[in-house]
């Protein structure tokens, strides 16, 4: 990056290619003894590239699609709906049987089973807890989560309200801007971030929660992103300081304890932006291990990226596929029945790879699994 | 020198993705861990097997093209810097552990296998591979063999050459030879012995047979804190003289200690002048008594505090701090040059004092983190490569430190090799006759001087001039 900046290496297809290949998993940050913040550097580099480098037409179309559809809840809702229709008509089976052209087939691989389709949800602006209000938390409904992972949202709210949390999910929060910021579309990303900050900047909230790793990682950096903007900086820093992952927050609640036995063999995969972006490692593991009946198995290379990496599996399918296959092999080797992980992208990616390898292991969001074990009522099932 | 035809021929052998020739992509190969000098190869090839290496070297022999082998680029003397060698052979894709034989305590590995992987694979069998360079998370076995690498635990157990039973060597003409073997000793001249530490000038090692050792029954790891480097050095001399051979005996000075503490939050006393890490291993039975003796020696040399690692977790944390100290140097300066000299352990107090003086004279910050037990010093000269004048001072100060080592009865390198870095200093310890004999040995393996040319011998440096446009101090 320095060489490009200083002009000793040209900004050409070759140099851009190598920077494109970076997953942005930030594992290097976790391991770097010198404390280099590579995530910030690569984000800056991507912004530099997108503003100065002319990409080929197919790449531009692809990036335009990714950057315009994902961060837009309305578009994603339509997308979720059409996917539900498609799975009902069995498109995925056609795809898996090889009746669909290759590029489309690659996309269709990620479709869920018709038994557990994408569900969208509109979270209420305010959900009251069971019993008295002991905590007030914001929950980012987000773009992909609310249109495709509605069940996980419902379970997150159930889990939180069980332990005295009033859950606020302001409509105006929209998309947090993470995907755009990570992809180098800084201006539009910050525009979205401004709305999210405004929606959550309230002294009433004890914490602002996310159940998508990339969102949490980006939101924790809001202060950094707006450090040049004196008007917004204080609010950005206030919100950033309150951002927590759902499992991390639940783990910190005083009265949390398992309510149900779960006789199942469980492994856990670290989402990169949870582990490296937010430093969440021990909390979900402890919550899972505490559940009576859960047989814990260690996943080899749990901390290695599955290749999902935001939209990486769409822009770099070849390398993403290799990482996914490696991850799926490690998961299968554990002999687990359920793989738990805290990020929607990882779930789709690993589930697809497991399916390809003929495995029946289910990949489940941490919040879904915890809602089942840590609440008295019945958790929502797909 | 590299023609389109040669590139095509290389691609025929290795496939398109096995040949790197784009200028931008080549730039990452322009140095190793010794960043003071840089030089970019014209093409990098990435073979996957001994057969592919042999085919490439046959082709290069036919074309008369010199080449340089490269492991994972963690070397610290510029050993894989391409000087007059347009082709670089990178062994990173040869990364398989071919055979693990716990019963006979052997492992057969390809040369691109990372050092730490061997111990990781052997761990379930209660075994490990002893030589543990600080870069063991990244450095390759092939590079270890080339440089005869050391590490903290080689004080008691010996360096790489004591742990390699055999290698597969592809000679510069493409012929594949096997030196040594599965057994402890092989009759005839010890060709394996001269190959280990030949700095990649005999050919390309593609496989190695390694010895594995049982993990010791017990460890006792002590951390002794001193007000000054002088106190720590005196304690080292005392421990060595006491007749106890620790598994490792390492020193960190204040500058390094503070960077390491910022990185890993171990709980080092930030104001200490120096700390010693002393590790004893072996049968549980004798450990306590030896530890008591070490404690006495440290205290009589002014140790202000002595801590003992309570469990494996604490021991691991301590070693992590030591081994990853280099990684934490980015907190101190953008660049560093890690020097590598040796003095008799009893002369440590003197050399440490002289290093401090040299730092002052050249106006450079110098930290120290090193294998004190065998007198193998690693002064770390901090600099910023964008400051050309400062960079030149680093080169001059480094040379002066090594001259002091030699003057104290020591040597130019303990484990990093001569490479390009110390070529000019060779006459300090060798006569022209010595070097001429060494060059004759080399010519047995590489008669055409095509394998990693212009390294080790000062006569080579005269040739470098011709190619100097590509060799320049880092800007």
C-alpha cells in the first residue's frame, strides 16, 4: 500500500488484484505484536482504489449490484421474498441437479433448505421485557438480517426480553454501512452510518446490540470514521462505545442461566469480525458450554475465515470456495451435530459447503441456539 | 537474461500459476528479514515437488542461468537476496510433512514446511523438534537447514545440524542426491555436515529427515529481574560457570521489554534494566535443586526479583513474549536491523557495554534480546529506511559491533549466516587461504557458481559491482 501511495508500484490490475484478494478478516490484527491496525489500512486502500482505479465492466456491474442491493433493506426484503418463492418451486433442486448456468448456480448454492427458508421480520420499535425493565438495549435490525434472518431476530429479542431487557429497534437505523465501508465505498457508507448513529444515540440505552459480526465491528469504529467531523464525532463515539455482540452482552447479564437441557454435540466457529474485529471469543463458548447436555467439541482452525467475508464469496468465488471446503472438512471431522456461529454470512457459506460435501450438520446462529437453551418459552424455529 | 522462451519453458514445467513474472508481484520478493539491502528477481518459480525442482534446475543449467533458493523469507542476513541470480526458486509450496515415525523418532518433511508445524504434528506422540528459532511460526525447515539455525533451546540440545539426519539435495545441474539417511550415522565423508549451513550455495534442499526428541518430563522457568544489563550479563557468566546447563538462557533489555509489555501485557517490570529468562528441563527430580542454584547466582549478581512460572500457561506466555519480541519492534521504529554476533559468555558484560557505547557514538537506539547462555548476541538497531543517512549509520554501527565481537574472541554470526550482510567482514576471522579452501568445497557442488552466487565470500562482492544497479540500500 505504501508502495502504491509512493508510486513505486503502479495502481494497476495486478496490484489491485492482490488487494482484492484480502479477505479483510483481520486475523493479522489479532496476531500482530506491533498493533498495526490493518483493517483501517485496507479500508483506506479500498477507498483509494475505488476512487482512482477503473475496473473492468463485469467487475463494475457486480460491485454495483452488491453495493446497492445488500445495504438496502427494502431491496433485500424483495430478494428474500423471491428466494422464498423460488425455494417453494424447487429452483434450488434444479440448480443442484445442474440445470442452471454455472454463474447462477454458484449463487443458488447459498439458498437455504425449503424446510428452513429465509424469513423476513419487522421488529417492533419497542418490545417490553418479561417482568420489570432492568436494561434498555438497542438492536440493529440491519439489512440482510431482518430480510433473510428474521427468525434469528425474533429469537434474539426473545432471549433479551427473558432477562429484563427492553429492546428498541428503531426503524430509522437502517443499514449500518459496514459492507460499503469494507468495500471502499466510503461516502455512501458514512451516509448510512450517520442515520444509524442518529437512531441509536440515546442516553436511555445501556447498549447497542448486533447479531451480525461485520456490523458490530464497523459500528465500534464509528468514532474513528467521524473523527474529522466535529459535529458528529461525539455522537459517533458515544454509540460506538455501547456496541456489543448479542452473545457478549447476554454473557455479561447477572442472572443468565440455562433453562433447558440440550442433548447435542456442538462445535463453534469464530466469525472473523467477532473474533478479530470485536475481540469476542470466550463469551459465546462459555454460554454454550454451560448448557446441560451439550457435548462440546473443539473445531480445528475455528479462528480461520470460512471465505464468506462480507461479499467476498460473491466477488472472489474461487478462493472463497477453497476456504469454505477446508472449513467444512474441519467441521465434519469434529463429529458435531450442530455448528454454532455468530454471523449470517458464515452460516450461509459453511452450510452450503457442508451440503456440497454431503454432510447433514446444521449451522445455527448463536442467538438461535441460546434462545432455545436460555429461555423458558419455545424458541422460534425455521 | 530471462527470455520469453525461458519463461514459456518454466511455465511448461510448473503451470501458469507456478511462475511469477509481473513486476508488481515480484516486488514482494525483494528482500528477506534483512531489509537494509534490496534486489528484485526477474522471475520467481514455485515448484511443488523434488521432480519439479530438478526439472527447473536442469533447464537453468542448459540455459546457463544462475538462481537463488528461498524459503519463507525470514532470514536475517540477506541469504536469499538475488544478486546476479535472475531466477528465484521459492519452496513455499513444498509444505507437506511426508512421514512421521514416532517409534523411531523421525520425521521426513519437505523443505517448505514451517518449523513449528513439525512440533505440532509430533506433539500427540509426546515428541518435538528441538531447534526453535524465534521466527518458528513462519520460518521453513529448508531455510533452517541452509542457515544452520539456532534458537533459545539450542543451548542444551544443539543447533539444526544436530537434528538433521539427512537431506534430499537437488544439485545445480538438476541431479538429485540423498545425503545422510534414516540412521544416526552414515559411513564416508560427512557431506550432510557441510551441506547444513551452506547458505543455499550447494543446491536446493527439497526434503529433510529430522530427529524428534521426547518432551522433557518437567520444566522450571524463571524470570530474573535486574537493574542493569551489566548485572544480568554478570549473572549469565555466573550461571555458565556454575556448570548447570539450562535448556535456555535468554536476556531482554529495557527497550525491548517495554515494547513486549505493550504488546502482550505479561506484567514485566517496565523500569527493569534487563531480565533473564532461565529455563531448566529434564526429570522432575533434579529441577528444584538446580533452580535453587540459579536463584543464588542471580541474587548474588544483584537480581531484584525472581519469579517462577506457576504452570504451563504462564510458561507459554513468557515464551510468547520472548519469541515474538521481534514482531513488537514495530512499536519502536518502522525498521530494525537485528545483528548477530557471538562472544564467549564470560565476555558478555564487556560486549554489552561496548554496544551501548556504539549506540551513543552513532546516535542510534539499540535494543537487546538474545541467547545469552551461548554468548549469541542480537543487538537490534532501530531506524527508518526513509532516512538514508540514518540507514548508513546502522550499517556502519552493525559492522563495528561485529568487529568488537571478534576482538573479544568471538565470531561474526551465531545463527543468521553471512549472506550478503557480512561478506565484507569475513577477512576478520578467515585468511585468504581459509576462504579459498571453502570456495573449493563449494565448487564441488556448484562448479559453475550459479547457485546463490555472490554470497559468503568477499571475492564475490567484487562481482557484485557489475550488477549494482539492481542492488541498492533500501530507500
